[in-house]
């Protein structure tokens, strides 16, 4: 292992050892700033200490004098050589060197994530954009989520797993929910316009220029988009933006709302920075890396002037975030919403702009070649530099986790192995030329546990793919639920682990119907891909065997049989996809395709009103409600 955390090689999914090319290691060291890092900021510094209550590490106060600044605002002068107080409460505290101002972050964590001892529930796994009702404007929205949650409760469910609702760059609606501009804020595309404050009163109101806006006509045009299963985000946003900008002016001119003011104050500089980036993207072409130099850094005088001069537009984007948080919170009343935390962000988006000093922007995250993706994967997401992230006191990670837990009963951490190591690929290289880079997982997990504890929310770690042996053991000890799929597990559901979320499939894998009929494999061939036919046949044979489905069974019968099988799992949480409930053959996403098919843009074939009355989801719910007690 290189001093900077760069692995010399790795074992692939077949167990073969592969050496990392020397050019790759050199490129990663350069991306981390080797030879450019200022004195005193090498990886061997210790700007962070994470520990349990009463277990403060020795030596943290060496080289004093220090002051202890506790999270609640107290300041305690520490005698030279004195240790930390043994009764430090849970939270984020800081040591401040009184001579030179150096700081050290002290994370006092419970160590384990919040995990209710009686957790035993099930719910739908939903792609919200696809879950449209008859009232939707061409895309599933937060009012549809509230309807879905109410239906789920009636069926006996206790949670709902959602695709990431992260924000995208304004006016460029990104289809993939896993390529966000920011993981700290939401996508206003999911707003239900009719439930925005003032919408009912605004119908037909005169605009300041003498024109009128007809919200009813906009709604009719939006609902007409439901006739096409392919979601047109650009057109949806055009309609919603027209309505929202009118409603914002109305809201602003009426004096606003104290709740919005409090939201802005609570979110502080993070919201202001995000909203400023949104306003800048409307006026400057391209990604922030291509902007005039004076705007490329969020702390520049030019950006500060811009925020003052365009305070009204910055306020508009902050208002959109308040609306999404309000509607999301209303949707989750009485049901645990499990939000999905994407593994990274768009290099041209808000988070990368705000936290550029903590990211390796010349690198991309991905996965090495495996049996299901023989060329490997490049997700086009820049990774955090593990050392600069520590020097920033993990502030980006803390804010990201905290945002995911707002209005949530739990979060699913996509590619949770990335807290241990990430597969870095130099920009311009192929995945096979990548290398793993280590992170201080114990510190990142301590922060995850602290935020989970404070939010009273459970954590699921998506641990599919190449997983080191010790990773699942560590996650188990931390109270993180594993993620187990019928498609991949070698043993039947009764042998699945208890501390897990168990499911049949995910958004990146075939649906039950697609696997059973062969439609998924046929689509991959039609797209010119090189699918693993042997692996697909093995899963299909397992599906027939384990579910007890005869060769002539209909797709709907196979779906129900499969979820009766899943119901035998003792796992704490079970999920069923809405795609399976609707007996859909197309999966939401086929990795390795972008323009070739409408990934993340295929709506369910029927609206929620019809799905609620269908026999298949009712039969799935009956099966999952009747599962036996864990052994």
C-alpha cells in the first residue's frame, strides 16, 4: 500500500490478482497534489480523531497550548499536557491551538448506527419519476409519493425505498438520479405545482407585464404528457418552471413566509452556496470549470458580488428547496422513507464547485471489469481526496449524510464499499487501468453512526459486487444493514442474514418479468451489448427452481411466486419493486448505455390509481405481510 492510500493491485471478482499500471499510480498521486501540498498538510498529519464517549485517544493535546471548543459553544482551556475531558458528549468538538490557530476535529460517536431492535418491515422500492398518477405533470412527483405512502400503509408496509431525489443543474434536467449536481439538496422537478403556496389563488392572475398565466392550462398540458411512457424531463421542467417563477414572484411580493426564512437560516451557507451556483448556471454557459476564472471559486470576490447583485434569483432557488423539503416531509408522515444516497456528484455541479478543494477532479469513480460488466464501469463521478477531505474536517461528508437523513426514516448508501476504498480511473483511461484508493473508513463510519443516531434513522449499505471479506463484518458490527438480492445470493431466502434489506432485484438488474420471458436479454442483444448469457440463464433457472414456477407460468404468476419466496427471508427489511408489481419487462437502467435507450425515463405502464386496484401488488403485499418470524 502506497503512503497515499493507493493500492498496488487488487483481486478481481474471480480472485485473480491484478497489478495497477505505474502510470495510473503516478496520475493518482499527481491528482492528490503530491509535490504541491503545503508543509504541514501531508497525509501523516492528524487533523481528525474519532472515538467513543470516555475513550479519548492519548496524545491529542501534545504540543499545546490548546482550547477545547465543544459543540454546544463552551470553551475550555486545557493545561499543557492535560488530556481531553473523559465526559465529552456525542457530537463534533474542536481543539484549537491558541498560538497558531490550528484545529483538530474531535468526533465523539456512538460507533453503531441507529437500529431499532424490533425492526421488521417491508415496502415498495420505487422510482418516483416513474410512479405517475393521473394528476402528474408527465413525471411522478411528491404528491404521488404521498399517495404511494398512504397506499403502502393500507397494504401493511412500513417503509418505501426511493431513487435519489438529489438536485440536478437547473434547466438541464439530468435523467440519471445517480449523477446529481448536489447530494445536499433536492430536485424541484418533483414538486406538485398545485400544492405550492399561492397556487390556488394564482389561477388567471395578471402578470406584472399585463399578461396572464393560466395554471389550469399548464396542468392540462402537463397531464397530457402522461400519454407517453417515455418521460420528457425537459418539457416537464419547462411547464413547471413557468408556473414556479410566477408563484415565486407572487410569494415574494406578498411578503414571504416566516417558515421559509427559518429554513434559510437553518441551512445557512450551504444553501446560499448551492442557490448561488444555480443562479450562476443560468447566466454563464457550460460547467463551472469553463466559466470565467473569477467565478470558478465560490469564495471569490466576484461570486460574493454576484450573490448580492442577484439576491432575488438566489432567493428563488432557495425557495425551491424549501418547497421540496416541505412536500417531502408531508409525503413521509406515518411511513419511513428510505432515501438513496448516490455515490458521487456531477463534476460540473454545485457540490463539486463548492468543495473543489476536497475532490480529485482529474479522476473518476467506477468499478473494475466483472462478470456482469466485462469492460468495467466509469461512472463519470469525481472522488473525494481522502486526505483533503480529512483536512476539511469531513464537512462535505457530514453535510451529505445529514441531508440524506432529512425527512427520512433511513438511507441506503449506494456502493457502501466506497467508504473503505474507491476505484479511481484517470480521466481518459479505461476502467481496466484504474486503481483502488483507501479511505479512513472508521472515521467516515463514526460520522455516519453519529448522524444516524441523531436522526433516529437506520442505514442500509449497498454492498453488491466486489466486497472485501472484512467489509461486511465491519458494517455488521456498526449496525449497518447488508443488501441481499435473490438474483445474486447462492442460498435461498430462509438463509439470508437477519441484519439486511432483502430484495429480488434492483434498478440496474432485470425485473422478474424481464428475466422470465427473456425480454431483458433480448434487449441487451438489440442494443449491441455483450451480455453474460450463461449468467442470465443460471439466474432464470434459479428463478424457476426456487419460486416453483412451471415453464408455462405467466409473468404475473412468477412475480407473485417470487415474492412469496422472498417472504421466507428473516431479514429486517424486505422490498418489492413497483416495476415487478406492475409486471414490467424493462428495467429502469441498463449500465453501459446512455443514448441507446431511455434509461431512468420509462414510466410505469399504468397510473397509481390503476396499480392500487391491481391483483399483483395486492398478492405481493399479502405474501410479505405473512412472512414467518425469524429463527
